[in-house]
C-alpha cells in the first residue's frame, strides 16, 4: 500500500475509509496531537532505507512482527478512544501511546503468568491476547472505554485492563497500590507448593507494572521493601516488577536519573534497564529477567524507559508544562517506529507492508469503535452494585458449620467444648484452630502472631500446631500485611491477617478500600479476594494505650461498599460471628473485618467478681447455629418492655450493667447486640424495635461518623414512632491514662441517658414522638 501525499496521511477526513471523524466540537486538540504522531510515524517509515541494516534471525523476525501487530493495535486503539470521547461515547482516554514497548514484556512471559498491570499497559494486554490466539483484544479495550455492558472484565463498571481467561487481574494501579498484592501473590505461588494448588501452572511468575511517578509513593516503597526483605531471607518470590518510566507524573517531571538511582539501589532485588526504542536490546534484557525470575524464584526489577504521547489524558494540555520542542523530540523515541524501522531496514518487511498493516489496523479499529457507538450501559443501581452484594446464604450457612473429622488433633485430644468456659480471646483462638483444621488453605499471619502468639495471646499455640507456613509473622507494615492477604487470596488461600491495633489500619486502609473491596466490582465478580481481617481495637484498655492503642473509630470501615464488618462482644457469639466471616470470605469472596474489643479479650465477670458472666462454653462446630450470627442478625439480652438499648462491642457489657442499675428503679430493659455494623442489620433492628416507645442507642464510637448515626437514621426512615436518643463518646482522640474517661462513653452516661429518655415530656401532644 502506498503512502499518500508524500507519506502524509491525515486523520481528519471522512469516515468512509475507516479514519475517524474529528469534526465534532471540542475535538481539535485531540485531532492535532493524534495527527502529529500519526504523520510522524508514516513519514518516518516511508523514508526508512530498506535492507540497509543487518539481517534478522528467523526467530527475531517472527518475534518483531508479532510485537509490531500488538503495538499498532494499541496505537490505533488510543486514537479510537479519543474519537469515541469526542462523540460523547467514550469515557476514558488515559492511553498507552509511547508505552507500546511493554508488548515485549508480554511476549517474554507465558500467557498463563498472572499479570497486574499499569493503566498504560494496553499493548501488553493486546500482545497477550495474540499470544493466546485471541482476536478480541481491541474490542475488549474499546468496550471498557465505552463503558459497555459487553466489557468482558468489568461489565461496564470501569475501564480496567483485565481478563480472567488471560490471567490479567484488573487493577486501578494509580499509585502503585497493586504492588503489595503482587508481592503477596508471588509469595503465595511457592508457599507450600506441594500441598496447595493455585489457579496457575507450576512454575508461574507474577508480573506487575507501574509508572515512574508511583515509585515515590509509600505503597510502592513498602512493596519494594517487602520484596527485598523476603529475597534477602531466601524466601522464594517469583516477581517481575516493571517500571514504565516516561519521566512524567501528569505534569510533574521525574528528576533525571532519580528513578534509576532509586530502583537500582533496592536491596536483594536485581535491577535491569532497557530502552523501549531498542526492540532487540529490550528483548534480550526482558528475556533474561524473566528467565531469572522463573528459574531462581527471586525478584527482578525491569526499568523500561518509555515516552508518553497524547498527554496524560483527554483533558490534559501538555503545552501548559512542556515545550513544543520537547514534545517533538519524543517522537524520535517512538517504540512503534523503532520496531517498524528495524523490520524495514533488515529487509524483513517492505515499507508498503508496514504501511498496509498500519492502515488496515486503523480501519479495523475504527470499525470496532463505531460498533461501540450507542453501546448498552449500566443504568440501574442494582445492576451496578450486583458484584458487591451477591449472596449465597445457604452455602454460607453450610460452610460456617463445617468441621474437620479429625478436629481433636489440633486440640491435642482435649476438645475445647469439653473444658471450662472460655474468655473472648480463648474462644477466638479455638475458633481459628477449628477453622484451620477444617480447611488446610486457611492461613493466619500478621505482626507478632506467630512465635509470640499475638500481643494479647489470641493466636497462641497456632504456629506450633499448624506450622510456620500457615501461621507466620510479617513485617511491621500494615500495607504488607493486607497486600500479602490480597495476593494469597488470589492464589486460592483463605487469609486471616491481623491488624495489631485498629489505629494502625489507617496506615494501610487503601489496601482495603482501593484494592480488596474493588476487585469483585472491577472484575464483575470473576476475580475475588475473600479474606477475614482480624482487628484488635476499640477502647477501654486500662493502664495502657493512648490514641494508637485505644482507637474507637469504625467510620473508615463502614463506608466501604461490599465489605462486612462484625464486632465481637460475648464469647458465646464470637465463635459464630468469626465462622460466618470465614464462610462469607470462602463462599462469596467477601472481604470481612472482624473487630475484637481488646478490653473484652480476657474479661471474665460482668456485674461482680467471680460471677463468670463474660465466659461461655465453647460450642462445637456441629452445635453452632450459623443463622444466629449470620449477616443481618442481632442478639437480644433480656425481655424488658420499658426501654430498648441498641449497642455493640464494649457497649454490650456496659449496657447490661446499666440495665441492672435501671432494674432497681423498676425499669425493665432489653439490650440488643447489633453484631454487624456493616452492613447494618436494619431489618433485624427494626423488628427488635417494634412495640418500644423508648429506644436508646449506646455507641462507644464518636458522635460524628459513629455507628449510632446510621442506626438512628434507619429508625427514622422506617417511620418508627418511638422516642429515640443516642449516647456516644466525644469527638476526640483518646488520651493516655485517666483522662481517657473524660471523652469515652461510660456506664454512668448510659444510665443518665436512659433516665432522661424515660422522663415524661409535658410539652408533648399525646401520641407524638420525635427522634433525638
């Protein structure tokens, strides 16, 4: 195919020849940039001297042609994405133009190697599609751009690079937040390989790509540190980290030499650098890197130098922060042009063959883009949130009751139900032991949980019973703890990570919010990372703490869509709640957080010394009633009709003691433990509230953002006629020592609020009530 007008082929003409129509308002900037890149490629290829370079070997020639196809597809997909946006039919324009050299990374890997990709890695995805014999790659990408329900990975929820069939795990990857997960997955591939089968073939490696600007984010630094730490210890970690370095973070330049200096100095991680505009050099480097990772099971970091075309995204105007000459200079580093030139100069392809491939691909991609005009998109809330709320209640109930036929072994022949009544901590320990005996893929880990058995002894003895591969200590880094869980869940394990204190969760909450909770959403339920995050937390520790050891805020957990948050209180219900969390994680792929009130761990009595009211016999798995502690259930104490108290956690014993004091004044109280604070058991609490004229919500969390706000709202929206009041802790961090009592909810506060609620209100009209 000849090149028109001396090699110039504009993209501004009509659409009869397959080129985009940029005539709509607002499309000029995108047209001009795309035209510049497009024309430079065609002009440069047409002027390339044919056959004046060294001949390629048969393997090299075939390899480069395969890479070229993926690169050309990626380039035209970027153009088409901009065109779809100009038509009001596309909603994502962060493209891969200039990064197409990552197609070479895909070619060096097996199409079954799990990949967690940077958002500019479309050429990688397209190369993997071709490698696996799939022709759907371009359509996959454009479906995501168009937010089409036909998008094979997200179902129209987001533009992500992912595919279940191609082992590409969808990531947002905006701040390298997927790297802790990648480290965890690489660790899981070889952890207990003889006993656990992962979804990927034996000998697989993990690849994770990210941008140079993300190198500076604490999430990336933490992941690098963990990878190096594990490699230093000799722990197998088959991980290829790929930094796609274009020198820019939106408009902020990465200082020259900084990424190389930083990445090449990472301890215990081999560093390899390659230039994206040197196709054969890149092939050699990346092949060697992959061979090292695969054969030696240790991490390698590939520093891939790239350029960025088309700006950061559709609305980005590069001329605001880059000079025209700087932008033009990048055209010489075009990886697509480098591959095409090498094929022409070696005599492998003629100029016309390259141009023909380029133009035919343009037409094919634009035809695919036009097919996405008017795509069906999600419009109903139920359809959007479906992957987050899908339930399998019957299966969860069966799983919650499962037990090992040889469960006596981990208890050394003395079953816990045959022993004395247990504290909350002892109950949790026994429940974990039962769960680990029943399901060999259950793993427990975190800071100090292994040899020491946890700061409060909750995991004591588990490592000795189940071994160091199933119960182990991690680095003192919450991002690593949760990232390890994310990766292990992908590999088919059921992880039970511990966050040592609730306040420490805030160091890593994006691993729950941005990574764990979104995977089912971004993958339309095709991928999941079910886990149970145990969090020691809440307040009322005496003689220890301050803010970092007495944190009473659950707000950061309660507004994450899709996760379930249970709060244990009494040992008689703690086992069932934990078993239901484990079942939700295994059956529904749910991310669960199991909050353990530290102050109740070792409590034995309620009203007076030696009353043993905060102990309970252990319920053997066969005698558990999963429905009593399932999501959406509450638990009631007492049958009084004068006052209903709705509470949870430390509020349960506090309210029960307050109820005893109120009873002496002839006030009969019912106390309801909410058990689940997310999703709130609205139906159950409304049922419990029916018939009560006075309802007190006892909330140990803060007044602002506390659980009680949602409880009161639920009662009000349901039209409950009762007079409602809530009593909470103050909006304050928790100080050290006795001063904590000044800001934390107390038993006296509960009694005073209850008495006030029960006082007659002479100003009221009969039958009228109001919420307070």
